[in-house]
C-alpha cells in the first residue's frame, strides 16, 4: 500500500518544532517505517518554502532527501486538470497541487494522507481513497 502524503501532514511532523505525537504524525512515522510514503515534488517545495533560517532549511531539506520524488508524467498533469474540471463543475474548488495529488494517487492506486478537509469534498466527486488513521499506533 502506497500513500501520497499531503503537505499538511508533513508540516505537522517537520516544520512546527518538536513533534507533538498527534495521530497524523504517528501515522506518518509508521508509514515511513513501512516504506510506503510517496512524496511529490510540489509538496517538497511547499514544505521548504518560507523557511527563513538557512540552517533550518538545510536540515529540513536533508531530511526530505531520504524520500525520492514520485516520477511524474504528462498524463498526471492532464488527469489533475480533469480532476480540477470535474470538481469545479460541482462547485468544489481546490489548488493545482491538491488535484495533482489526487491524480497521482488515482493512477498509482495509492491512498492520500492529509489533514486538509478539502480532500473530503474531492473524495465525494473523484475516485480517491483517503488514508484512514490507525488508532492503535504507539505514541
């Protein structure tokens, strides 16, 4: 099982100081141990953007280098546009990155781990599966 991890979850674990042991953080840690995390280049960029301190930037960049970027193809971007158009036709808005994550997950049969509630709305329109947090993970 591969899991596309959204910026919202990475930010909880990496950008906001010491981890607090939230359920999404525990889930991410477990997925990393299981080797099933998919990192998208745009998410990497979002995580690193706005980090003002050069030392913190380098530390964060180096940690993320353990995860290769998912290789994208033209059809991923085309499918992301289809996702955007389908959702927009139903009155649901989202970012280009959000719809790219949906397209990547759909094509690769992966789930999506996010704390962003927009994905709940996308899941009512698109054939995506949101990753469910496992309640029995250790803190």
